[in-house]
């Protein structure tokens, strides 16, 4: 009986008490909570946000700069060259028209050469405008202006050629007028001189008074014919200077007066030489009258040509000046647009920088806040784990002591069992001996 009780006691102490006390603690230990984002991920997201802000700012600034560059490029390659070429056209046109107008009044070849050279310059500038239109199709107004200028220039050249032809004809008429005027003046002056010589002879010869009176009338009428001729010549010169056909028309009746006086002279003239002189006067007067009539037509045509030439020049100037005005306005507009674009780009860059700084600050605050949360949570988990480890260590120590006590008790039980066995052996031996 004693042996069985000891054995039961030993079995009771063979189970470690520490093991039973550790299991509930391990079962109640809570695992460490994991955050949704790690510290590295939070920092990466924060810096990515700042980089995205910087990229957005750079894209906005680049877009605004590209708009400004596009406008400035078009201004440099299209609008400004248009202003230059139209300005050159306007200047060349003014030079041509001034020279052509001077030529129409003076007939000087130097003015004609200047006008012709100016027309060549206008054609060259117009060709430059056509090249610009080809290179810059967006200049639709310039393309239309070039077509209109071409038509106006062709009309102006036509009228300038007509002006030249009219001047050439006028110069021929002037030569005719000068030659016939000189012929008229020479013949009538010779006639008057011959009559004066004859009068002087008759006076010296004491001719009758009736004969002297007749000679004096011839001289007087001859002077009147010469005076009428001179008045006609003055009227022709005045008409050319003033480009006034009415002056010539007013002088035409003097031919009839002059012819009447010449006819009277011819009726009273007997000398063959004097008769021939009067016939030459009549021929010169008729030729002069024909030239005067042609001059009237020439002046009228020249006036009409001048109006047509001026209209063509005005049309050309209107087109060119319109293009020049448009070029100046577009230059001003593009300059204003470039200024606005650059100002807008600057403001957007400043705003973007402010937003980027604000975003960086917010991102840094969120990163720091998130990191602090993670670190705090980690520290709390570590503290809790340390406490659990300490508790488990205490439980392990207690279990170790219990195991040690159980081992001691088992050793004592084994000694008791050994004694019991020896005692049983001794009893068995005694019983054997007793049986013998």
C-alpha cells in the first residue's frame, strides 16, 4: 500500500506545473498590428506627389512658353516681313508716282528714268511679297493684297506707258509749234521790215500821201498779224504749262482775225517777194493751227491719262497701305499676346511654385505624421511583446522550479522504491529460508 501511494504521488508530480500555467498566457497574447503602408511606401508616395506637382508645373510653364514662342515665331517670320515688304512697296510706289507726275509735267527724261527704275523696284518688292505668301500660307490677306496690287500695278504701268507716248507726241507737237512759230514770225517780220524800208524810200522820194498812207497801213496790219500770232503762241505755251485746254480754245478765234488781216495785206500787196512772204505766213499759221488742234487733243488725253494713272496709283496705294496698316496692327496684337502669354506663364509658374511648396509641406506633414503613427504603433507592439516575454520568462522560471521539485520528489520516491525492493528481497529470502 505504501508503495502504491508513493507511486501515485510521483505520477502526480511528474506533470510540469509550469506548462499548465504557460498555455493560458500564450493563448491570450495578441499579435502585433500591421500598418497598411510601410514607412518606405509613405515616403515614396510623398516624394512622388511632389514630383508630380513639379512635372505639372513644368508642363504648364512649357505649354505657355510654347504658345509665346509660337506667336513670336509667326511674328518674326510672317507679320514683320509682311510689314517690311508692304512698307518697301509703299515707299517705292510713292517714288514712282512722284517721278511719273514730274515727268508728265516736265517731260524730262531723267524723271522718266527714275519712274521706270521705281517700277522695277515695285515689281521686285511685289515678287518678294509673293515669295512671302508662298512661304507663309496663313497670310491670306497679303495673298489677296498681292493679287489686287498686281492688277493695280498693271493698270498703272499701262497708264504710265500712255503718259510716255503722250509726252513723246507732245514733244513732237512742241517741235512743230516752235518751227512753225519761228517760220511765221520770220516771214511776217521780213514782210514788215520790207514795208518799213519801202516806206523810208517813199518818204525820201516824197511819194504822194495816199501811197505813204497805204504803206503805213500795210506796216500796221502786218504788226497786227504778228501780234495775233504772238498771242496764239503765248496761249499755247500757257496751255501747256497749265495743262488747260480752254486756254487754247480761247485762242483759236485769233486765227480767223489773223487770216482776215493777212488777206487784206495780200489784196494790197504787189511785190512778188512780199506776196510769197504772206503765203508763207498763211502756211505757217495753218500748220500752227493744226498743231494747236492736236495739242488740244493731246492735253485732253493727257489729262484723262493722268486721272487714270492717279486712280491706279491710288488703288495700289490703298491696297499697300491697307496691308501695311494690318501688318502694324497684327504686330501690335502679337506683341500684346506675347506679353500676356509671358505674364500668364509667369503667374502660373509662381502659382505652381506656391502649390508645390504647399503640397510639399502637406506631404511632409502627412509623411511625418504617418511615420510617427507607425513608429508609435511599433513601439507599443514592442512594449507589449516585451511584457509578454517577461511574463512568459516568469512562467518558465516557475515551471523550472516545479520541475526541479518534482525531480527531487521522484528521486526520493525511487529511493523508497529501492528500499522497498530490498526489503521485499530480504523478506523473500527469509521466507525461502523459513520454507527450508
